[in-house]
C-alpha cells in the first residue's frame, strides 16, 4: 500500500498544504516552498528513508537504465551505476568558497563573491528541474539525537543521490523528527542541470558536464551544487557539509571537522585505544580503518573510514563519525588488501563505474588474482583482459552501510563519541619521509600536519602522481583560510576543556616509500599493525615502552623497536624504510618554508617557528655528518 499521499505530489497540488502535514518546522517549509518555485519540478517527493521508498526508487532507476540490478544470489539487493565520462570525480577547479571577504577563503580555495555567485546559481537553478521530480532529503550527520550531530536538508533531482544518501547518512523521517519544529538545518541545493522536456527520452546518467559548480557559503552555511551527479559533488552531506561547512562550524563553536578515519586497536591484554588518522583520498584510509592485523592477539575495529568530528570533553579529545556508510575507492580493494571491506560489500551496496561480469556481479582491477575472461566495462562496452583499457574507472566507488562491516566497533554510534589517544598523519610519498615518526609536541604535530605532501590520485580530476602540499589532508576540504585553520588547531590544545596531560600524541606515517628499483619498501596493509603497535606504546609509556631515536624530523623508531615477528623482511629494508636523510630533508625543509610563506600572513608565528627549527635541526645534522666523515 502507498504511504500517506502528502509525501509525493504533483506541483500543481497545493505545496504548502502538503508541507504542513510533513513538518512543523516553519523555516523548513518556507525554504522548500522557495525551492519548488525556483527549480519548477514536475513532482515533489518528501523522503522518509523507508525500505519501501528505497525499493521504489531503485526499481525506477533500473527501469530508466541508471542502475543495473546485480545477481541477487551473488550480491543481494545491490546495484551498479555507470556515470557519464565527464562526471567521474570531484571537480576541485569548480569548487568555490564564497565568504564575504576573499582572504577568509584563503589561498587554497577558489573564492567567488557571495552575492554574484548566488545570482549565478539562482540563474542556473531556475527551471532546472522541469520534467523531473524534486526529492527533499532530511538527513543527520552523526548519530541521531547526539548533541554533536547536525541536520541538513538536501533538494535534488537525482534518485541516485537519494539512494546513496540513504546509505551514507541517517536519512528520512528520523532526521526530520530530530530537527523538530524549531531546529536549524544546513540547506543543500543540488541539480543535475538537465531539465527534461516533455516527450524527450532521458539519459541513463543525466548531468551537465560542461557547466559544474560546487559552491559553499560559510556565513549562511548553505551549499549549492549544479551539473554533476557524481558522489562528492552531489552527495552534499559528505565533503561539502561534513568537511567544508562543518570546518567553519567547528571553528566558530570550538571543535574540529577532519578528513580522518577512526579506528580502535585492542592489544592482547584486552586494552582498547582509539586512533584518528588523516590520509588524502585514495591513500589507504579505508584499508587502515578496517585492517586485519598480522600481529597475533591484536584486534582492529572501525568507527569510520573518512571523516571525524572531534571536540574536547572532560579533558580528552572525543570523536564521532558523522557518516553512516562507506564511500570507498573500489580498484585495489580485495580480500587480500581489505578483507573486511569486501565482506561489507556483500549486499545492500551501490557500486559506481566498476565492471559488470557475465554472471551479474561486479569486478574491478585488483579485486581478484585473475580477471574475468569477459565483462562489460564501466563505459558499457564489452571488455577482455587484452582490451588494453581499464574495466573499472580508477575512481570507481562503492557505497555500503557501515553497519555491515564485520569489524564495526560497538561504540561507532555512541552519541558521546570515542576518546582519541593518537592522531596520525600520512601521505603517499615515494621518497624522503620515513615509515613513521612521532611529533615532538602538539605544536610540532600541527606543523607536521600543516606541511603534509602527497602524490595525487584518481579521487580528484586532474593529473595523477604529482607531489603537492595537502595540509592535514584538508587542502580540498577546508572551508576557510588554511592559516586560520592551523591557528584553530593550535588553539584547541589551549581550550579550558583540554587537559594538557591527556592530549593525543601526534604521529606521521608513510606506507608508500620505494626502493631504488621502484618497489615498495614496506608491505603495508595488515603489516601496518606493527607500526600502530609502536605508536600506541609511545602514547602509553614513551621511551620506556617503545624506544625512539631523536632525529631532525621527530622521534623515529630504531628497527628493533618495531615488532617484526613472523615478517620476512630484511634488516636493510627496515632501515631503508625508517631512514631520515639529512640532505633530502634539507630540500624538504626549504619547500615547507616556501609553501608556508605562500599561504600569506595568517599562518601562525608558531608554525613558521617550527619550520625554522626543522631547518636548523637538519643543518645541524648535516654538519655533524660532515664532521664524522672527516674525523
């Protein structure tokens, strides 16, 4: 039976009457009415998040060709979407921060005048949903009812976005109930930019690839997106809200919105500690968050694989995962690299831009040792291993409910969050940066995060493999001036709620260092538990629990400090993975200083002082080595 008629109605119906039955929140009713008048959809659908609604939407998308239903025996209740070739990744060059003052957006963001951009977006949005349904999606970022969560409402003309938001957020009537009659919400406006004229056949992936805009208004906390149906551009609860807008909210309210995974590690004695880690997109966040440790007796559980909201309480830093699902990169994910992710994808998953096998399942490069003899590529073409092209797009994705992860932490939806013992930064570096090191202090740790560099991946449009600065893995996601962001991190440790004795220690890791032949020095994946063990030992007892060498960059473990039991790896490889080369770091220190100076006057003096101190320590080490050579 169809549910209450006011949830789905033609626009010729009285909009206000239906909205009054839907919510008592007058501000929300007024906002939705304005969007209907602006976009001029044929119908309006007020999403409730139910299974019946989801089934209706996915059946509609299968009928239209937007989704392919996978074999229920192999992949129950799962679907494949294949986008247009011009809509496959985040579009950083078309992503804007529209603060009142240009300097408040900072040097790493694209800025546009908020009034002019609002006018432009209004022009683009006018009549943009003609012939389509407007879906109104109330959603909660964070556990329902938590004082640390926040509510958003997105309008969109993409049923794919609705189905994906149901996976990635707490969406529907429950979020609407949490908003209540007078609650505030982040307004999120999204259109594919492809109005549908009567009698015209629709595209299986409507979008406007030549005219994309992803726009954020920090002062009003509004988000507008046009032209793209791809994940990060269209699922506005994700990077747009949970990072760009939330980082501005956190700055104002005294908390942190970070591009970080959250995991728990339980040692053989049963002691559990939580860690947050910031890696750029496609640099192993999901693999680390769901790691299958190779060290006997250790257990890793996942709280979240991408975003953390953190605040101090009772002296300690606590974190929640604002998301409800995983939006992971498919290529390279396998039972060998991430068994737990593969188990999470067994059912109820939306795949995007992977290959379709002849038996109705999905496949991507790196998923199995042997590729299928034949498949249909993400481009909807017949594919063979000899085709000379990828079967799956390098940035192809899966969206799966976090609750399906076999190692989901029991506290993952704790409304109070989980206490963080260590913060880890890491990028994709083929040289220079050692396997792991500990920062000297919170201030030095902020400097380490501020000067992260990583080789670019397929997660964003553009050239891959280019080394670029990515401070805190937040370069594409910080919603305000990055210098002020560094200052906010420094100030967090001085808040009255923060106990200096309980501050998380800060570390940096690099799983991607290569040898002279181009091979990885460190095996990675489950072996990363050996580095994590050293990190947690350092948080508990310092040198007494886990020895470290004082180097110019920080405290690096000597080779014997890492538990290498059962790992077939030569001493020379371990030494090479941990090496700090003073000459390489002289170049790194120089680049760091140049980068910080390029960010302008809002970079805190403390960060510049740390850059100078690194340069001095490196030069001192160079002189020491020269003296030793001539002795």
